[in-house]
């Protein structure tokens, strides 16, 4: 995301306490890799290519990140961008992590901001019908009605 360095996302800012070299997350597979590597040892993606991805593409990919905090940043950023074509990815993220209610409710907030100020009603209805958590279902329904 924004704090990437040479295609890797910073994981540990400086050297570790034990003097080991700095590490970062691969923006493709999210493996922890030595920051000085040019290629991810797990997925073999090149850092320079990852760095060239567009910001929206990076945000959408971050919805698959294993850390909830990283996913939450992407959810909030996508909501602020108000880009309607990101709605399906947000709905699927909520369904992949259905037990994370805080994330589910933030996705409802983000969906409410999509499409230049109006709620993204079809996506909110989709979320309300498919999400297993009552709190998320209800929030999605209310948001679709502008409540
Ligand atoms: Zn990788």
C-alpha cells in the first residue's frame, strides 16, 4: 500500500532487535521476505513489478491480506475513493472473514460511500442476503435504505 518500499510492504521498519536484516511483506503473496531481495522467494514475483501496480489494484489485493489491520486499511481507503466497481470485492472480503464483525461493519460503511455519495444498493442487498452475521445483515439493510 502506501508504505511500500521498492515493491515490498514494510513489515519491520529497521533491523530487528537481534540484528537480523529488515523484512517486508511481499505485496503479491504476503510472505515475509528479506527487504533487500529483488524477487520474492515464495511466489517469485519481482518487487519492481509489484511496485508498478496502480493504487486501486494494490488496495483490492490487500483485501486478501492475512492481517485484519491491513485489510481494514484497504477497506477504509476503498470507501474513501468511492469507486463503485470495487463493491463486489468488498462484499467478497466480508464473506471471506465473516466472523470479523468490525470488518464487516466497516465494509458496510465503505459500500455506503461508493458511487459518488449514494449507497451502493445492489452490493448492500447482496451483503445483507449472504452474510451470516445478523449485525452485518441489519447494517447493510439500513445502509441500503439510507437510514
Ligand atoms: Zn510473494
